[in-house]
C-alpha cells in the first residue's frame, strides 16, 4: 500500500496532512508511517510461512524506541552492534532471546552486559573475540551461544562504503579460515557454536550476491555437519535494497522465496537481519524552504534540513526523491539544488531537481526512514530533528526536537 500520497494536491502520511503536521511540530522533522513499518516486517515474516526463521531487524537503520517497540510487539528479533543498541531494544520491550549481536569491535563491557541479558547469539567476527567471549562467559558462569560471521568474499555490486563481504573489508572471518578454527572453538568450554552468519553489504538490488553467499554458507554448514558439528542456524544478514530512484530490487517475497528454495529440506533456522528494507520507505524528512537564490546558471533552494540531519547524499551521493508537500500549478518550474545551511559544499539533499518553489514551501525527502535520523549529528551545533510517528489519522511525537541547551549540557569550561 502507499502510505505517503497526495489528496487534492497535498501530501499526506496515512491520513495526516503534512502541512498541518509541519505547522504543529515545525521543521525539520522525520515522519514515519506505522502502517508501512508493520507491512514491511510482516512481508518478511509471512513469506517464510512454515520455514523456521527469525527476522532480526538491524537496529542501526532506525533505532527510535517507538519503532523498536512496534517491531517487538510483532515478535521481531533484533540485530545490534553496540551496548547502546542493546539497551534501546531492552527499553523498547524487545525479547533478549531474539537478539543477535554483530560487530567487529565488541568491548568487554558490552559483551558482559549482553551475557547478563542472555541474548540469543553473538556473531563473532575474529579469533580473538572467541577467546575474549569465552573468558568473559566463564567469569559469569554462563555459556555464550555463538555464530561465526564469515566473510564469503563476494562482490555485492553496491557502493564501496556499504560493501562488507569482500576480503579487503574488515568484517567477519575469512571463510577459508573456518576449518582451521573449528578445533579452537570446540575447545572453548563456555561457547556453544550454533550458527554461521554473513552480511555482505547494503542496498543490494540483485539476488545473485545474496544467494551466492547463502550457497557458500550452506556448503560450510554441510562440511561442518560431516565433521559432526551440528549447527542449528544460518544467518544471511541484511542488505536487501529498496527503490530510491529507478532501481529494481527483488521484492521481499521474491527474496525470501529464493532463500527458502536454496535451503530445501535442510533442518535449519534462517535468520535475516534486514534494516533498510523494513524502515527506509516508512519515513520521510520534512523540511521548509528558507531562501531561494540563483548564481550564474545555478538555482539554490536553501532549506532548514541539512547534511547533519540526513547524511546519505553527502556521504555516498545517494539520490532520494524530493517532493513538494503542496503541488502548485502557478509559478515557474526550475532546476534546483536543494541545500542546507551547513558550512560544507557536501551539504546537499538533492541536485538538479525540477520544482516550482517559493520561500516557506515544504518539501518531503522520500525514503528517509533508514539511515536518516540514526546517522544524524549535531554538526554546526544544530539540534537534531524531531521524529513523528503517524498512525492512521493521529500522530505521536516519538522524539522531541533537541533544544539548544541539550547541545552543550554535557560540556563545561575548566575550573
Ligand atoms: C547494517 C547491517 C545490517 C542491515 O543492513 P541493511 O542493508 O540495512 O539491511 C544487517 N546486518 C549487519 C551485520 C549489519 O551491519
């Protein structure tokens, strides 16, 4: 279903008019749709049907407590990469038994806390992490369940900054080294080896790399099974892309069906860690035009959101659609660069967009529900945007706009 659409030339989130919302909450603000969020999660869950599975939403894509809470209520699991994300999931009512912990640099304090919370599985990314985890589990008198995150050396054909499964990337353990590690793992008494995992990159728009890495995991699973190491799950990671512009990624259903086909009758649980595919198209960033100006052959629309609010365009030249909140038929259509107030030339949200604009107009940056707010910063001492969740005809402020005081509340001059 379309959760952001026009009625009589005005853009709505579900049944909420975005002009009215912006007048009340002010801009910039993120607006998410509950309906879209739940539909995306359910699409993953339902496509698996009877196949044993766990959908562990990748918290870093959008970690607002209200979003995590809605997913927890659906029965979602969570993929975390820090103690901060662990505490968010617990505060949101997430089930610790549905948490997997990824990341190359887990600190001892973070591991201790995760052991105490009794999370489902640690996705271990290096041999040294194995011994550290074993020691910490021993100190706490517990057994840690682990999966090895392997690096399958597969090119996901995506932006180099979001490629994670090539041998030059820092993530995971080289898949060819796993055989040599098995004796070590089995000799560590406070570890229980239950799975193998990978995550090769993000915004993947073809199935091939995802299925090739699954094939490599299945092959490894079979090798280990023949050595009497009975793993219970394979974790294929996240990475499924969405349509920002003209990409044609596989649908969630198509992707999950392909995974199920590959799996056949193997007695395995499948874990997926989707982030972007669940939240990206559930959100927009609302911003207001402050100034228009032209220089030489360029037209600039200077808006009140900036790269600190939405970093993807500056960081990886990402393209996100920019829609007028009120469609107008009067005035002159021009090519605009949509830029923010931050003092960097990388501070743009979109370039060469054909729009009819007046100062004060509202714009909606599409597909901003993933890696939007969660990557935002206070650069240029800008308070971070408010976040709003729309549920049919009502909206909730799920994160208040930061205040100027918040910016330096933790700072003090020396005495
Ligand atoms: C970022 C990440 C994900 C989610 O990736 P998406 O492309 O948003 O689906 C999943 N697993 C791990 C280990 C990650 O680092």
